[in-house]
């Protein structure tokens, strides 16, 4: 079994991006900039944002974090986004989710200029991705896609099963696999026989947030299995895939942690650089 090393793949991607930033700097005399808006004091969000800032600095991006208390008014956030939209030194804007209840998530996402939407959550980018046009691609599915391509460069005709239909992961993952000519099945909580669907798959991407849902006897011998789950349990952090069981069956599997997670942040840096490059044309 191939243990897919997301940490290593992310470090390789960051090294490539660092070189690219240096080239862009010498060509344009400026570097791409990423601005993250962090609202409230949720610990996981703070940790994510700190990691994003650290990685951005490491590859040479200009990075800024704007922090607001939980009580901030929606209007203040929307005005800040407008300001960042017209700031030429800002290539990418990310508003860390989740947001406090009094702030309308969709309003915030739609306020971001689609050309600076490094999350790929704006309806314009969602539509462009599903139409096969150039767009920002949500970072986690993009990271999963790059890991799958490392194992299997030609995905044409493969049967892929995506477990979970979220806007963040399942739906964009489906679009990326479709673009690669996979036959894709999206499954979810109302799917009749999830095990039977998974048993058909050459590629399984599990992104439902149910600890160790995908079992060893759900997986074909030569399947590639990507685990997007990060679930807190009494036994520590586990994924959506039963690692010990599936590792005995699958051809390749991502661990949790150390699989998809590190790739997500590296892809955010990639998206920021791509937004910058498109803005220079
Ligand atoms: N919170 C958890 N994951 C994400 C993400 O990919 N983007 C944003 N903006 N917030 C998140």
C-alpha cells in the first residue's frame, strides 16, 4: 500500500511556489498578497489562520491578517472587503469560516471580487468550475486532486465515488474528477447502499465528517482512497476512513493527519499566486 504523504507533497508544492514568487517578483517588481479576515476567537480558526500566514510568508507572499471581535457588525466586514477589492497590493482575500451567526456567510462570500476569491466559493467561480472555465478552485478539493494525480496521472474512465456533497468539498471535487473524464458518483446521507457504491470505485474521496465511516470491506483492492475528514473523537483525531482496515485493502491511502490537510494550505498559496498572475495580464 502506498501511504500518500501530504506533508511531503505540500512541501514540494511550496518549494515550487517559492521559486515562482521569486520569478514574479523580478518580472513585476511586486509579490502576490494574501489578506485573511479572522472574526472571533475560535481556536481552530486561529490555528488555521496562523498556519496560513506562516506558509504565505515562507513562500515569499505579502501576507496580512485582519482580526475582528465576535461582535463585529456585518457592515464593517463588508466595507473592509470592498476596500480590499480595490487595493492593488491584495491579490487574494479569504474570510475564515465559520462566521458568527449574525453575519450572513453568503453575503460575505459574494462581496469578495471573484478575481480575488482564493477560496473559490464565489458563485461566479463555482459556475466557472462547473462549466469547465478557468476559476479559483476550493483549496481542499484541489489538494485532493493533486494527490490523486500523483498516484494516477491518467484518470480517464476511472470510476470515482465522492462521499459527501458539501459546497466546500464534495461538489467541487466532483467537478475536478469529471474534468479528468472520471465517471463520478456523489453519495450522501440519503444514499441507499453506500458500501455497494464504494465497492465499485477506483477512487474514493471521503468528505462527510463521520469518523471512520469507510471500512476495509467497502474498498476494492486497487482503489485510491483520499480522506478529507478531521474528526475529534475520544481516541484523538480520526478521518472519515477507517485507516487500519482500509490500509490493508487499498492501493493508496492518505493518513489523517498528514494527508490532505497540509495540501489545503499549499493550494491556498497556489490560488493566491494564480489570482496575481491573472491580474497582471
Ligand atoms: N474554514 C475551514 N476551512 C476553510 C476554508 O477552506 N476556507 C475558509 N475561508 N474557511 C475555512
